[in-house]
């Protein structure tokens, strides 16, 4: 564990022992905390090891688009826009 300081511009320096140079990460605010999750360089290959699916990438895209469309219509109806 390490303690870091956030400067006046909102930047923080991660100690070199964590070896995260050139890594992208996502920050999740959790109340007074920040959760930092590194994003792998090859996310599809990395997630394929633990995230199994029988659907192809194209089929997953269709499923996601249908769900997004249903959600958008639901919100539009709630706002009386559709």
C-alpha cells in the first residue's frame, strides 16, 4: 500500500513500485474513496480467459443494441417524448 498526494490541479503520482507506466485505468468514485482499475493492453484477449460466451462479437453487439433501444424508448415514454 502507498500514500499519494493529489496536487492542486487534481493530479497524483503513483509510486514506481506499482509499474503502471503507459497503462490506462478507469477511476470509480466510491464515496470518499477512488477505486483504480487498470485496463489491460489487450482487453478482449484478457477477458476471453474468464468471460466465456457462446455468442459471436456480432451477435453480442445486436443484443446490446436491442437492449439500448428498449432502454431509450422506456426513458422517452417516461418523459412523454415518444
